[in-house]
C-alpha cells in the first residue's frame, strides 16, 4: 500500500482554513438566512463594509494594472515590461474580488445580468456596472496569454498569441479609458449625498478626487506585491523598478493633496477640520497616512532605494486610501443617518475570505505561470533595452 502524504500542518494553513470556514458560513448566512441575519446594515445605513471596502477600495487599489500597462505599451517605458503581467494580474484578481463582493451586496446573484439588458442611462450605478463588466473582460483578455501558454495545443495557442499581440495596444487603450471612467463614477455615486455626507468628504468634485487618489494607491499595491514576490516567491526582476514606480507616486500624491486642499477651501469645509469630533480625528488620520507621511518618506532617496522601507511606505498609502474610502462610505454618513454602524462579524468574514482567496490565487499564479520573465526572456529584454 503506497504511503499517503498529508500536507504539513502549519500556522498559516490552519489560519487560512479557519478564514475559509468562517467565510463559508458567512456565505450561507447571506444567501440562505437573509440580509438581516448576515449584516448590521439598515435603511439608515444601507451601504457598509461590502461597498466601502469590497467595491470602493477593491476598484481603486486595482488601478495599478492600467497605469503600468499604459506606461509600458503606450508610453514606451520598456523598463516596466518585466512587471506588466504581475500588475495586470493584481488588477485582474482585484476586479474578481469586486465582482464576487457585488454578489454579496446584491443578495440576488442570479439577477446580475440585469444591467446588460435593462438599461437605465440616468443611473451612475448602471455606468459603474457596465464599466466593471467591460474592464474585467479586458483584464481577462490581457492576462489570458499567461494561462494559454500552458495549454498543450500548440497551433491553437500560437494562433491566439499572434491575435493577442495584434490587438494588445487597443486592449490597453480601452482598459485605460474604462478604468478612468469608473474610478470617477464610483465617486459620482456620492454626489446625491449633499447635506448628508459630512462636509470634510462631500464635494461636487468627488469623482475627480476618487480618480486622483486611485492611481497612487494602485501603484502602491503593485509595489507591495512585487516586493513580496521577489522576497518570498523567488521572482527575479530588477528591484530598482520599484524605486522608479515610487517616483511617480510622489507627484501624484502631491497633486491629490493640492486638489483636496483647494477643494476644502472652496467648499467652505476648512472650519470642520478643527472641530472636536470623531470625524475630525478620522480625517486627519486619513491625511497623515495617505498624504503627509508618504510624501515625507518618498522625498528621501534612501527610502526609494530600499525595497523594504518602500514596502512599508506603500503600506501607509494603502491604509490611508482605505481610510478615505471608508470615511466617505461609512464615517461621513453616520451623523446624518442617526446610526452608528459597526460591521457584523459575518460581513468581515466574507470580505476577508474573498481577499484571502485573491492572495492565494496570486501566489499560485506566480509559482506556476510565467508571470515574471524567465531567464531567457530576461536576457532578451536586457539586450533590447541596451
């Protein structure tokens, strides 16, 4: 009788198993027990963690894919070619988490096809739904060669790869347009909250603020994932690329800070920055994490040239971005709604399970697919750039 080999029990495997077990129960509660049994949402606070973290953050933090792909294929920055697939993979998995999260928000996943046939051109949600569907399709096509390279059907594979190379620039251009549109449209959802959303976050220019904040946040996630791939997954690429991407983040954050400051002044929200309220503290936490501290750190050549320090700087940017989206979707609406919303554990369990699945998918993709250039490809890229 052959010896059976069972997977080695480790702390991480036990933790992942627990996450998926609680996520499975949360899924059961959401779809079989109903809305009230699985969330702490109400008529006064109909959008909570699933929208604030799952959709608003998921879409924004996935913006690195279109930025890196546009830099490499449209603007001609050949240096970024080795990390384009990884950036696209991050965006692809990010949008899959958004799509799955939307199924939890809807609660009726079998009706997800409605926006395709039941058009409401006056609804911003209609625009968001279409952009997410179309951009997820574009990301699937952009990432598809990494999967098809592993198929044994040589002639079909070569035909598809030739076709893909022929339309690649068009795909990237479409992706840039679609991603730019719905990054803004997500902010547009909150234009109707005038008088309800706390003045520190309400603005008639909130679509522009959402767009300006998404790009540096998406690049920060890309840098973090690339660093972890090199450190833990044996990915081989020039780590100085991380420092070069971070040089783009600093001016983007500065532009956002300038735009945000001018917007606070012109909308008369400046006095609210110094009131003794919980919203004030959360606002300054957001600004410190997303703008002030990262700009100080990224101005240092020593930080930009040290991958580990750069990783933690990007972690601050990501935390600040998440704080901003949760402030807009939850914190800024609680006072006017007269409710204090705290997510139910099942809301958190399902969200964490979805994010864990995406992290595992990224790990196995890097390990088993050609996400980063192989030794021969790296030599050819170096020769081309030299």
